[in-house]
């Protein structure tokens, strides 16, 4: 069992590049990461208008190998892995026995007997312990500190920029969640049409030799560097869940409206499945809100017609909508005049459809 | 170094005495730490403030923060247009982006505050 929780602050191979670009570096999940390169709002707009480049090398990379890998992961995770096609990515979760969410993640079926996985940096060591305890006949590797990393290029120009870098044709990843290997001057790049912004985009899994030149070339080709601050704005605009906010141990995939992440849950055998099937309908629902000027932040109480009905999960200032947006769990079905307690002041908020900004990831 | 014509609080407010009126604002360092500003709340004229009392809130894309009064006294003026146009606060918080003016009593109103050199050490320790 690996309990290598370390007090050392980790940094990605791009730390010098970030400092050179004037990034504000902050501690995040044990890593020193760029919060922004000067403007959270400007970086968010660049992603929606052209293309942005993120260093997300703090995210944990696991590899599972062997003839039993798919079957064991199918039982260990909330989503079905056995029917995941080779060459496709899939969003799913680790659940606990009671159906609560331990983490959300993406599996990449790289071969019949090989599944690559990316999990949240903050949950890396816990996920590793859970998964290695649930998998008995599968080879498990934690690749997070192998010197490589993950770059995400997101936005309408991301395909064009990546094709230019590759120079090897532009027919890669025709559909959302497709995996591919594309040529580059630094060897083949393993890419996936995935992301955390709602835009058309790719995540690039780079080796230690590739990460710096590929980062520099993508910037040179016109992608704007984007930090974690903007990443949070973009993902909330797109209403993509963030662990510790919309999802956590006390929330089930049913509460969170994420049934697609546990496909086949009514009939499949997996950890947490029995509990989910035994539960009644959720008594809470995730709601979207917009506000006038002030940002409804995590933990602020939500009221409906003066009655407390829930709490804010996440709030940011939306660059795209030029107004504050937030999510929060409320008692299912309540309707009326919504207000939020902003540090002692009750101010109106408006219930909004979700996502706040339409997805282009499949386009 | 920041202007030596005024005093500073560890929580990044400044106070400049002129007769019995103290002009109060937040430092450029505070603004830089907050990032892009989205909201400012100022007190009503006539409100009496204790030394150290939170009199307003400034909110950015990243965070919301109380603004504390470096002095005790009565609010006699606020920078009226500022909440609706935060540019002056974002870019010129030491001058045009001032927040409130407070009428103080006694010559010791600024006692206990830091001078520019001492405040510089606070900034250095938080940078």
C-alpha cells in the first residue's frame, strides 16, 4: 500500500516556463501551479475565442495492465469499462460502498489489456490505495512523477494549432472522446479529444522529453497560456463538476445528475451499485444561479422565499457572461424567489439553466 | 517604496492625514493580490468607525476581503463613483482610487500604524 504523502512541494517540468511568462504561482494539491498569467478573465475569453494552453501535469496518471484489467476496473469503478472501446476515453467515478463519490476520473482504453487513467491531483494517494486494494490480478503503475505530464489545448482553434504542430494530417480524433497518436518533431504524441472547458479541445500526454518543446511550440502557434483560475471559470461555465465542490463522499452520482458516468448502473455489479439501486430518488438537486455583481461563493446559504434550501458549491465571475455564476445543491423541486446570504447580506440570485455556456466539445 | 506621506495597516489599507481628515484606501499590493476586481461596498456618510473596524468589502474574481479602518472617526465622504467604475481602484488605488474620508479627533489618530518602510517589510513577507 502506497502512502507516499509527501511534504515536498512538487513542480511540473514547465515551472520555469510559467515563471518566465509571469505566472502567479500558487500551491495546489501539493503542487506549485500557475493560477494565472495576469488575467483570469482574459485567459477565459481566449479559450472561448481562439485557443488556450493549460499545464495540468499535476493530475495523477495511472496505468493498469493485464488480461483482467478491464473486468476488475469494471467492478472497481462506477462506470462500465468492459464495453469501453479501444481508442476511446470515458468519464466515470470511484464510489464507496454507500454510493458516495470518492473521485471522478477519465479512463482511456489504450488496448484490450491496457487502461490509462487520469484522476484528481488532490485524491491521488487515496485513489491509488482504493484502486490497488480493489484490483487483485492487474498490474498497477503510478506514472505521475515520471517527468512527463499533461497539456490541454482547448478552444475553437485547437484543432488547427495541433494539426500545424503535427504536420501529419488533420484527420485525428474525429469524434469527442477519441484517442489518437499523432506525429510531431519530438516523436508521436498520445492525445485524446477531452477537456474541462466545454470547448473543442485535446489533452496531450507528453513524455519528459516532449513536454517543454511541445508547450513552447503550441504557444508559438498561437495558443494563449491559461492558468488554474481560468480553468475553474471555464469548467463552471460549462457546469463540469469539480471534486470537493459539486461532488464528494456525501453526494452520489444520482444526486449530482451524473448518471451518464455510471452507465448501466441498474444492472451491473460494481462497488456502490447495490446502495444506489436501493436508494429512493434524490431529495436534492444541483441548481445553477446567476447574480448581479457579487460572486456567490462556496458555503454561502441559499434561500427560497426566505426559507433556507441549500448551499453554494462553486461560484466564479463568468468572463463569457460578464456576471457571477454559481452552482448549489437545493431541496429538490423548490421554486420561488431565490436569495443568497452574501456574508450577512441577503441578495437576490436568479435560477439559471445549466450549463451556463453551451458546450462545443462535440462540434 | 510606497508613498511616505501616509501610514499603513498590516491588512494593506493606507491612511493619509490632512488637518483632521484622514483619507483611507487600500494599497496597490492588496489590489495585485486580489486580482481583477468585480465589486466594492462602501459605508454610508455619517457612520462612526472604530479603529480596525471593517467598513467595506472589496471583491475580485478570486476572493472577497474586508476593508478595515486604520483610524477611529466619522465617515464624512466616500469616493462616490468608485463602486460603479472600479478602474481607478484597480489601477490607482493609492490616489484616485481612495475609498473614504474620516474625521478624526486628536493628533494621535495614526499612532500604532506602520510607516512606508515598515509596510514594505509586510509586503516582502507576503510576496
